[in-house]
């Protein structure tokens, strides 16, 4: 659903896989955004999801990234990167998706 929404909005969509994995790197009007997607953040996947997002953000020189979930919402800062966790429905309603 996230991929289809990104395509619908006409964004350029890439995948990040360099010492970590980030589901989407999106380019829109010259701006980049790193996006992870998971059903939920829990004790089993939190480290993997956040580390992948942080590695992509650092590589792309971004100060923040988004993790899209089913219904969780919070923000945390790690290694100088702001990780915004948003439910899918709220992310879809955002003007540019970030």
C-alpha cells in the first residue's frame, strides 16, 4: 500500500541497501526522504527497523526519517536522526507524505 501511494503521487522510488536496509528512499521535487514500513515496532524488530532508517539517513545526509506502521505514533531521536513513527492512515493524509 505504501509503494502504491508513493507511485500514485508520482515520486521517484528507490531502495537502500548499504550496510543496512531501508524500504524506500523517495525523491520528490529534489527532496529525499527515507521510509521504513513495518506492521508494528516491537522488541523483536525495533533495532533492525531503526538502524536501517538511520543508516539510510546518514548516507543521504538527512536529519529525519519515517517509519510507517499500522497504528503506532511517536518520535525518537537516535544518533542525531529523528525517527518519526506514524500510522499509515496519518501518513497518507500528509500533504507530501513527509
